[in-house]
């Protein structure tokens, strides 16, 4: 009888400690995937590493790390741009995160000046420790592009301007987001 009682207590202690370990693991995973929130916001410490080589229409409002993609200014919608082929716009979250979704808003307000829809030719890489993993390659990217890729740790995203767009040679990004999305 005493041994059965001790066995039940022992079994109960194992269950309690196992549950605590599982809670700690889930808490750690939640931190690594930023609780499923956008990690590319300037208020969370995200950076545009080569910002001085890019043009920000309307100053800081032109940063694609802002919260509102469609901030309307007096001279249009602000964005970050590069003009030349084979240049890149990079963005880095504050630390390495476990991510599986990247969303990018490309400038799509040509209808205001009666121009046709712009199609961009871009390649996007997720980078970890200097190793680039291609997550997107298209010559028909337009408006909002949502890219789902296998779960991986990411320290930076590189968006390459391969052939500009159907109107000019530029790449115009209004906003970018990266997060971990449940399947």
C-alpha cells in the first residue's frame, strides 16, 4: 500500500515537472517567433541597413517600416525606392526570429495618373548568418505580395530589383511585414 502511494506521488511529480518544462519551451518559442506579430516595425527595433543608399519619399514617412501602409501625403503616398537594376533593399529585425511569412506592399497608385498596373521584377531572399535562401522570384509582382516559406530563423530580408517595373527602373516599397503564421 505504501509503495503504491509513493508510486502515485512520484508519477504526479513527474507530470507536474513535465508540464512546467513544456510551458517553458512554449514560452521560449513564443519569444523566438515574436508572439506571431510583425517584427519589421521601427518601434520594435527593425532597421534598414543601407538606408543612406535609398530614397525615402516624404522623409521618415517614406520608410516601409511604418505601421500604416497607406499614409496619404500632399504629394502622394510615401515609399522607399531604389532606381537601378540589381540593387537591393534590405531590412533586418532587431534579432533573429523564427518566421514563415513575408508580406510586401509595392507602390500601386498608377491609376491616379492613368497609368496601367505596374508589375515589378524582384527576387526576395531570407538571410541567416550570411546564407541567402530564395523565397520569392517573379516578374509579375504587384500591389500586395504575401510569401509563405518554410519555418526558418531569419536575420535579414533582401529584396532585389531585377528589372524595375513596367513603368520605370525603380523598385518602390510602401510597407513590409514579417511574422510567424500558424499553418
